C-alpha cells in the first residue's frame, strides 16, 4: 500500500471526477500514489489536469468505465442511484464511499482547519491555503474552486496542516474532526435538504461538536445566524470560541475596512494591538473573510503579523469577482454568487470598486428549489445593478418544479425598480450585452451554473 493512502482507496473510481469537490480529492490521492480513475459528463481542463497526474478519466457515464478491480467508488450527493457506474458497483460488490468520507480519511493525522458557512467558504479556504503556502508551511488543501487554473483546487503538501472547505449543503461537513473550524455565517439555503433554520442550526451544531477537544471555533460576531449558533454552543466543553467582526463585542474586532480600488486595507484589533494588512480583492465581505482566515491561523499558533503579510499575496479565486478581460473599454467580471446575500455583497463590492461605472449584470438562477424560496430576494438584489439580463434557471441536479421559472425573479426585480430583461436563449446574450454596453461599463456574469462560459463570448462580441 502506498504511504498515506487508506487501503480502500488504492484504486478509487470517481463518478463525476471533474466536479470541484471530487477533483480535489482525486488530485490528492493521485499525488499520494493511488491509481485514480473516474468519469465525468464532459471534457474539461480539470479532466486534463487529472490525466497529467496519471489518472484515467472517461467522458460520459457507462458501466464499462468501472474497472472490476476498483477498490471503491467515490460519489457526491449529486450522483443519482440509477447512474450506470453506481449500478455496476453494486453488481460487483465494490464499496461506495461518499466524497466527504474520502476527504475525512485524507485529513486523518493532520492538523485540520475546516471552513464552513453558507457563503464565503471557497474564498476563505483559498486565502488560508495561499497564506500558509507563502509562509513555507506546505499545507495540504481541498477547495471548492480553482485558485488560478484547472488542478489548483487541491494540493498534497508535506506539512502537518490540512485546510478543507466544509460543505453544509448535504450535511457532509459533519464527517470532519478539525482542530480549528471557521463558521462565516449561517443562513437558510439548500432547500431540498433543509426545511427550516432550526435544521440549519442543528446541522452546524453537530459540525461544531466534532471539533477536537481543546480545539477552536472561529465564528462571525456580526451575522445574526452565526451569533445565534455561538449562543447555542457556548457551553460545549473543551471548546475555545473566538469571535471576529465589526461588532464591538468581537474578540478580534475589525476597526476599519478602507476600499482602495480593486483592493482593500483592513485594520483589526487583535490582543489589544492594531494590525493593518491588504486584501487584494474588493469588497467588505472579502475583507471579513480574510480576518476569519487570520484568526484561524493564529489559533494554530502562527504569528499574526506573518499571517497578515502572507494574506496580502492572495489575489483571488476563479469565479469570485474574477476579471475575465476588457474589450472596447468594457471590463467583464465573473461572479459565482447565486444566493441573494452573495449577490448583494458582490454587487455592492463592484459598486464600491468602480463607483463611476455603469454596472450590467447577466444573472443565471441556480436550482428550482432555491428560486422557489428566494426568487423575490434575488430580484431585489438585482436592483443594485443599472441593468440586468436574466436567463432561465440552471437545473444542476434538480428536476423542474411546476410554475417555478426565472419570471419570479424578473417580476420581483421590476417591482424593486430594476431595469431587467429576460433572455431565454443563452447563446443570444453576448450580442444583447454588446448592444447595451458602453465604454467604462462593467459587465458581471453571475451565477453558479454555466453562465461563466459567457464572459469570453461577450468579450469577443465587444471586440468585433
């Protein structure tokens, strides 16, 4: 057995290997010496990056793709029971392992930091990964997004720290036993899995309860859901709780966030001393994510001033206000925001970074269930833009819900005074935006689906 590989994962087969969470685990296992294989729905840069590590990646799902000698089949919650490779695994009696269990096994024996919250997980995890690497600590990490390009969402390091994005959507974050856990916020989302805020709190309480004895919870002192969670877990034995934020009650208080174009300068009060550092992405919410990362690193015993300097080297992650390019005097930026809180935060960040520019948004709703529950709030968020184009709902793993369409969002946006247009043919969007945009404008493609593909196409139309 190769060192560092659980016996059951010497020859893993991933169904959906190109997904953000799955590909990271596949990368780490491949770098540890496992014989990795898997399948994905379509070709991608991620698939190529995995092949470069020696993995076998099939395109499309078929029973024949699963080797008879696979030691396990790794799946996410998005894989349906009738997937032919999953059916074949049952026929061959090959163990099926959930993605979260696979990740938990990779963290065994290491000092784990698990980053949780309804929003901001990918950014905060990325900030920590970059800062710890900059300090020469050589961490391992698994992130739900790429730092720069395909294959950069995970790393097998030689250090003793493992930083992981902890996904609450399917309760899988309850599998981890971190030394330090971050909770950025708690809001009602993932409506197919959570019926109420009470269920959200119960899930996060279970996650916090898995922190190792003597470990630390780093939690927002500003966001109401996080504050309520803190109240509920205050009496847990052997748990250190450190709050951060702009609240006067925060243990680590954010004294000031100063926008400086597409960056921010942040000053915090830590242990009674002022500490100022730069965050190289715009927006108050990203500044607060950086403070959470700072506090988590300090909880591991890393000097605050070293961390603050290293955090300044973080320059962003794909799809988190990522500049895609500029053409005809128009900048095109990509945002992964798909929940109203995220949408509002990113729109306000862009307003603050370019106050004199007109902001045009191409928004693609993500999931029928989310639109059903939060469509009105999504529409209200779009009122922050000067004009918006709204696409049809990106279904991802869901089947349609009768009567639930992007019209819910459009009607709410118009009621809030927004200038919004429905475009049902995604291929028509680049031409529509090119006709709307003027020199000096900002165009924001927004959503968790394939709306990200439109950025380069819009730039092409602007250039022609």
